[in-house]
């Protein structure tokens, strides 16, 4: 067994001990053909208002344009499989549905700390074997195409919904990567096993997939509720239902989820009281209460106003006329986007209950 193979073998054991669920290795040159697809996505304006995607496209399109010294990329995955079917929450219109990944502590904080520990172990062992080794750690926020890299590293494959799918964990995986100057033995890339299935495409409430393996973010509820800062276009408001942060539909219906396991990572856990998911409660949050409620959560980053906008759309779809007092209080909110959503929600409920 070569020295670098031993390094990866030891690193896989370290990753498991740190609470990670899968690790693979690919070359920094393995996704050179991803750049044309990314350019096509941006040219079609599927990225919507996410201007950073266009601005970082060159670096995102090839890892070595981000860091020229990179030779190998270690991709690490952590399972976040939910306890129950997230689709069931859509049947409770008085409650707001938050995407599974955002219901607990911010995964960026959890995974980045583990990756730094893992990277430090790699550097230490490489130097013990008299190998020069430098590393950089990335978790989602850098211009890195983590899903194509994960497919090349054998973690899973990019499904028709454009997300990663795993034989062992279904669609529920957080990803992170360690770029290194070491030339490491690569793990085998993963084949596509979507076959003729189109569940993820068919379930989308807003028809956000113009074709298999292509996503128009401008129509995606995750984009609309998280990245989009302006009023939600009216054509998407009713299809949003009670989704107030993200959407799990295309992930949840994947048949490979039958092999998924509930996440075991304790640091992702964040106990919640059921009443704290009620739209009545959410609509009453001021900025301070919002920050306190979502401290340490990914939800906090969109801010109170955008969150209340989303909750108002859910309230308008709820058929719950008892929410009208909370909605009408927001008709005079300082934020114009909130006022717009409040007007729509009030009108929807009053027309349903004349």
C-alpha cells in the first residue's frame, strides 16, 4: 500500500470518528467539463438575483482556478436524514415548514470545524512521511462545485433534481471539501442511478425543472424564500403552501431515500417546541425575537423581514381566518415587502371567508 493510500485510509477512519458519514477523493482536474454547464445555467439567467454565481463563475468552474496549487480534493459528507417524512408537515397549514437542513444548528459551523480538524490530521501525517502538504477547507460558502466533485469522488451522483443522491443516505447529505497540494489516490466516481424515475421533477410545486438535471432557480421555492429579496411573484405564492424557508419536496420523494438513515450527529440537534412553528407565533416576531428564536440557525441569515414575508404567504394559503389579526397588524410594517405580503395574505383569507 502506497503512502498516500495509507493517508486516505487513516483519514476515512478519522472522518468517521468525527461524525462524518462518507469520504472520497478526486483530482482537482476531474470536473473540468462542469464549466460549460455552469455557463449555460448563468447565460439562461437561471441563477436569478444570485449575481455572485456569475461573478465567481470562472473560479467555480474549475478548482484550480480557485487555487492553482491544488492537486487533489477530499470530499466529505454528513448525513442529515430527518426523523419523519418532511412531506407530512405540508398537511398542517397553521404551521410554517422549514427545510430539514435548517431546522437545527447551522451545518456550516459544525462541518467546517470537523474539516479543519481532519485537514490538520492530514498535514501532520503527510509531514511525518516527509511529504509537503498544504490544505484549504471549504463548506458551501466558497465558489466550489461540491456536488460534481462529490460524484467524481464516489460519494453519490447528481440526480435529476441537481442534488446529490447516495445509495446509503438518499438525498440527505451535507458536503464539504479539503483541497490539498498532495497527489492522492482517487476513489472511483459514481454512476447515475436515477434511471427512468422522474419523481423529483413531477413533485415540484412551481415547475422549477425545465428539463432533467436542469434547475431554474427563479422558480424554485428554496430560492424564492431564501435568496430572493423582493416580493414573491404572485404566480408562486399559492404553490408555496406553508413552506417558509426552503423546500424539500424533490429530495423527499426520491426512491433512494428508502435506504436513508436518521442523522445521528448530536451537534445538529436543536430541540423545538411544536408551538414555536405556528404561523401565529412567527407572525408576531419582531427583529429581536426573530434573532433570538433562530440564533445559530441558517434561518437567521435571511433576516426578520424576508422571513415574515414568507410567513405571510403561508398565512394567506392557510385558510386560517384566526390569523387575520396578526396579518392586519403587519399591513403597517415599516418594510414595503412585508406590507405587500400582508396585503395579499389578508385579501386571500378575507375572500375565502367573506
